[in-house]
């Protein structure tokens, strides 16, 4: 066999060897059994604050008055914001489910535009069906190829071997290229799409999610008026096997004195590095608690994602390759970025918004008639062990309740 014909075999063998060393170092660790129950800050039994009656966050809140939010009002009270969804043509039916819920509970009143993204052109069938579900403006956008494809600095052979090894550990979506691409795009590429250049806030909505409670105020104006950067409903622990090198890579970024200066004086560093509530996760993730905002729901500031501190951090992670060599998700990346570079007072728990993304819920106790189909205080309708994944106790301890009054028993 000629030297030219053996070269690909040698390259693949070299890539496989590198991958084996990489993962033997980072991943092949025995996962200890998690037995610690959820506790509150004083060490007692955990009581879900959603069990207490609440209504809405404090004023100022912008509401409907006459036609101030009418879809055809060019001088409406809407600000530069959009409801955003990355979705495929094949996900039309579950997307319609999500749209109907959000239109019923919020957007039929406020008529904020929907912006749909796809890495392939939307079909005419998809467009026609979506347009029937809302009176608001609808934008159909194509993700540029250079925003979606694997970056040229990623070694494809190493990615394939890494994906195989993760799949052997039963890491979900590990060997699905499009999932890695999606995580990277959602982590730091999407804010730079030309369709969003004049947009300040977004509400991320995924197919097959549910909204249960009436929202009678403009959530985007709430974010603006109360100086909030990011809003969430559910906060969970991540699988540490998927992000073993994320925190060490973050520490490498912060080792640069110029980057260390980017950390906010009122950061949530203590929350990011908490090891009291789930010590085994902190150990396996090399110093990161793995507690994160479940980003299938997020109402956020695009200005923050485009800011110098966050973009410098994202670019560093992007070059490190963990979106492909591991399975870094946008949820932990967004969470660490916010926890480091933003004032923790600018984070907001949308406690009053009833929400489900299988298998987890945010189910508040609201006044009669405000919520339907959501059992108060229920985190999941799945197996009981899933309750261990709730990391709100850690969040409340280190970040607090923000605009909400602290529950009487916690």
C-alpha cells in the first residue's frame, strides 16, 4: 500500500488516540450515587415556594388600555422585542401547540412579533399554518451557513470519536451533529443574526411546550423597566459528564488579568461554584455546581449576549472546542456567562408564569381563574428521583428572590 493510501488511516488513528487520552482524563470516572435530599438554607425539609399564593411582580407593569397593543397600531406600546423559535419544518405540529398556548395566555393581548429560525428554508406549508395562529407580525429567517456549520478549527475525526465515547456513556444527543450545532448557535451566535440587529429583548419558545397562566402585563416592558437582563422559570442540575471541562476552561479564561476584570462586582460566583447542595456534581464538573437556567424558556437581553464580556467568553469557549468534543449546552454556558459578568440583581425568576417542558414544570399558586392545567407546586409528573434535579434551593440561597417577597417558610 502506498504512503498516500495509508495516510487517512494514520490520521484517523491519531485522532482516535488523542480522543482516548482526552476522555480518559475528563470523562471516565465512576459516578457516585446521589443520596442527599433537597434542603433549604437552614438545613430543614424543602418547601416549594410555589405553594404560596402570589399574583404578579411589582409595578410598574404595562397593561392593555384601548388599542395600545393592537397588532395594526404603528404607535403601540410594544418595545423592540420578539418571540423567538429555532424550529424545523418537521416540528410544525408541536410548534403549533406552543404557539396556541402562548397566544392564549399572553400574545393575543400584546401582539409581539414571532421570529422563526431554521437552517433550511421554511416550507410554504409551515408558513401558512403558522400565520393562521397569530395576528402579530411573523418573520421566517434562514440561519446563515457560516453560523451553523462546524467551525474550521474543529477536528472532525476527533469529534466523531468523542461523540462515540459519549454515546457509550448514554449521553443523550451526543452523536447528533445538529444538536451540537444548535447548542453552539444558541450559546452565542444567534444574537448576531441580521434579523435581530435592532431587537433588544427576546422570549425563546420551543416546540411542544405548555403555558398555563394568564399573563396580563407586558413581560418585555417589565424587563426594561425593572432593569432585568434575564428571566427564567426552571433551574436544574446538568449532567456533569457533558461539561467536564467547561469550568476548567472558564478558569483558563479568567486567568487572564484583563478577563478577570470583566467579572461583575455583584456576580453570582458563589452560586456557580456551590458544592453544598450537590457535592458530587461539583466534583465531577471540576468546580462547577452544574446548576443552570433551563434555557428552553428564557426571556433575555440580546444586548447582554452581544456585550464585550460575554462575547469574549463565548469566543474563548468556541475556540476550545467543547461544543463538539463534549456536549456543552447553551443552558450552562448562558448560566455561567450571566453568573460571572452580570449583576445578580438583574436575574429574574418568572415565578408567576406557568410553564412545562417535558418532564419539568413551573406551577405557581395564582388567584382563582388565572391558571389552568398546572398542579400547584409540581416540579415534575415523572419519576420521583427527578425532584433531585431542582437546583432552586441553591439559587435562592446565593442569589435570592429578587422582586418577589421571600416565602414565609424556606
